[in-house]
C-alpha cells in the first residue's frame, strides 16, 4: 500500500512555488525553451503563428526541475477568434528528444532513435493532465516526424522528414469537421483501442489519428481526464503495414502539447512518461 501511495504522489507531483523556472514569449521569445540543451524532456513555447492584427497574446510555461517533466504548468491567452490562416496560434509542448525531425536545439541527452520496422512492443506514452480550458478552443496533439536517418541534421541544412504523424487526444469541432471531410480514411481497432485515421494534404503528408468510441466510428474520445497509455508501437506499426510509413524510417523524438486555436486556458502536466525502448 505504501508503494502505491508513493507512486500516486509522484505521478501527481506539484512544484513548490519558489522552485519553478518560468519561460514566456515576452522574455524568451516566441520559440523560447527550457532544458532544450539537456533533454531528453524539454519545454517549447512554440508560438509559431501569432496574431498579426495587433492583438495581445501570451504563452507561459513554468517548469519544476525537481519533478520535471511532471509538475509543468502551461498557460496561454489569445484572441477569442481563430486566426484564419492555420487556426493555430501556438503549440506549447513538452518535447522528448529531437523536435520536429530537425529543429534546434538538439539536447545532449536524447532517446535512442528507433526504426519503424523494429518498434518495441511496449513503445507507448503514459500521461495524466489537468486541463482548464474550453475543449472547443484547442486540441491536444501528440506528434512525431519520421526521418530517413537516425541523426537528422538541422532543417536549415537538409530536411530528412518523410511524414508528420499526429494523435489528437482531444479535438475541437472546427478541426474535427475538417478531418472528417477528407477522403480515404482508414480505421484502426485492436485490444479495445479504436482510431479514425486520415491524411491531410501537405508537404510532408500529415496523417492524423483520432481515438474514437467504437470500431469504425467518428465520435472522438476526449482523453484529457484521467491517466491514459497510448499504444504508439501498435499504431505506428499499423501505419507501416498500410503503406503510410516506411519501415526503414526513424523516430527520433515526440511532442506532447496543445494547439491553441483561440481563447485562454491552462494545464498542469501531472505525469508524462515515454516508454521508448
């Protein structure tokens, strides 16, 4: 019983008020980061399509060194309307390993790159968050960018990315309508886990997985309340068998974050744990 209590306390660690290290777009820039030179986990403000009409905005990440990445708190404030270009103002996230298939910085400590044709059976993510935001204002996106090499260079030198692969653990109505309108979706169902999978036209192609309530269903599951483990090994292997992914490509990092479409909100990362290899 004591061990269980300790595990629960660790999974929901709270950062002492004086111990937090805060970054924000005003003091650290729209692409400011914490722990990015060290890794393997690091925080990224990632305000990549901010308002251009003079509206004020802010993104803040408070990181707790003693429990990091657990205990991380993210807050944001953006206009109450979509920006009309990407419908995403920012993607504040916690990166594990290399960002986006080659964006700097490259941490000193990174997970061992894994080839898609040789994914460990337990390759997965376990997480627990406390989200305080209108669920129709942002998505919860967990994504990776497969590359042709295990050590992708800086994207300014050479882009080795072949795909963008996203998992939306929570999806707002405006994004869901768009994804359901796309042709040629496929369905995944195994071990009680169901997903609607569709590829959006872009370069490289963006394949999105949405957890759904039933096999071959279209009603999303909101995976923001409770502790969840996502079987990424099984999901990525399925995409490989479907010809969407190349088994010779590599996974070198993953991102867990919140694509902000509008409004204000905050979240605490109670637990974030990659089971990599």
